C-alpha cells in the first residue's frame, strides 16, 4: 500500500511515537511523511515529504496555553490552502496522529482517514474523563483532526481499540537505576517559577529540562537544562522520580521505567485534564498548579511516593499489522463519518476560531 503518515508536531509525543511506527510501516509499504506544527523538540530520522505550519497551541509560562502567542503564530489562510492542496487521493491509506491538515483534506474530499493517536483513546467513551465541564475542549478533540476510524494509546486498554503506550526503543532498552535526583519536564512553567518552588524542597537535586532556556545553569539545588532527547532519557532512567505535565508519553515512559510519578495538568487543556484523571485512578498524585500552597504535597511525594506498577509490552508491530489488515478490508466501502452539526457550530463560533480568523486576515 501507499500510505501517508501524518504527524502532529505540536508536542514531542507524536514525534517520538512516529519514530517507532514509521520504520515498521516502511517494512512492507511505501510511506510518505507529513508533519505540521511548531512545538516539537525531538527530531525525526527520516525524510519528510510535506511540512506545514499547521495549527499549534503554544506553551505559556504559568501552567497554561499561551493564547495570545497561539493567535499570533496561527496562519489560518495558509492552513486552509494546505488542506485544499494536499493530494490525499494519491494514497491508498491516510493515517493521522492528530494532524489537522491531512485529516481535514480527507474529510473535505470524502476519503477515509485512520486516526492512530493518544487523542483517539481520550475521546473514547470508556476512557476516563475530566470532571470539569469543558464542552469546547471536548469539541476541539473531536473536530481538530476528524477521522473515520479511531485506534488509540492510553495508560490502560480501556476498550478493544485502545492499546497500551508505544514506548520508544531508547527508553525500552534502558536499564533503570536510582541516582537520587528528580527529573522535571513542565514546559508550561517558566524557569523562575520552577526554581522558586522546587528549591524549597531541600536536600533534593532537581534536573529541569526547559523549553524557555537555551543555556544550562544551576541555582541552589535546581539544575536547568535546555531540552535534549538523549540527556532527558538518561536523566529520567536514572531518576528517583519524574515530575511532569499530564501529557501522555513522558508519564507513560516514567511508569514503564518504574519511577514514582507526579503530574500537573495544564490549565484549560481538556486532554491533559482527562490524562490526569486516568493517572489519578492509577494512584499517581496530581496537583493543580506549581504554587506554594501545593508545596507540602510535593514534599510528601518526594518522601513517601510509591512506584505504580504497569505492564507495557512491546506490541507495536502486531498492533499496526492488525490495524492495516482490518482497514485494507474496508477501504473500498468506508465513507467518512459526519461531524455533528452542534460540534461544528461550537467550534466555528468559539472566540478561539474567531480570533484566529481575524489575525490571519
């Protein structure tokens, strides 16, 4: 088959998953790669045929998405042009890891699109959901990258089309040790906030990987480093614990490496709120923000935190084989499912979308 594999480049998780999936697809298929987005810090190791600006959510410095910066860097007219010009009809199968250009190109041309992503698991009715009321957050998850088939990865296999995480080979082959330090990845907070709070936890070495600084520096018991894939894996595999956002790949890798884990979900980010609920159900401590009022919870975790046992076997090749076999049998008859009118109206009329239109005009 000729396959288009489309990757969301907003976060590192989509890219690290692609580094495992694409070589497996290339064993038996002709595969072209598309990537859109601007926030990933991990590079790809293969040729990219299509590279688009896409639609990225920009990390802030106070535990949230930077809405103003997201608006400033969005290029809606270019996004629409890319969607219309992408030749999805040239491919037997389009696979999207929550990538909007390929997904909407398929939707508008009536071509099936297969979603293989963490987001496909999050929106599944059987997966844990955030308790907070967030209809817009739910709508964005459903409409950002529409698809006809959904296969997801999550912390547990909550349904028949949900699988345990794809753990990258560099992590899977590591022999974890405990050197006593704590690895931190909280890209939605600036370095000053991290140093201020973490330095209050005495007699602990914090190794912070920062999106906001290109130079390493040391203040009190906190080491700030620019993000580096190999150094991050080394730090995490030799850590006593991992303190990170409630994304998917980093918490999953920490659990796989048998590290105690604490997470902070990003404010206003529905997917991370759902992830936090799933992790809380597993027994992982969750705090709402990096503020002094939560300091005692961090201290308690450092002193008394427990490793949460998980089983994440290497099943990626079998999962892909099963998905491709199933999808190849129905490609000739499958039609794209329609987005609910109510979902489209809410997405279209949201302040987010209006401001994107205004800033791109």
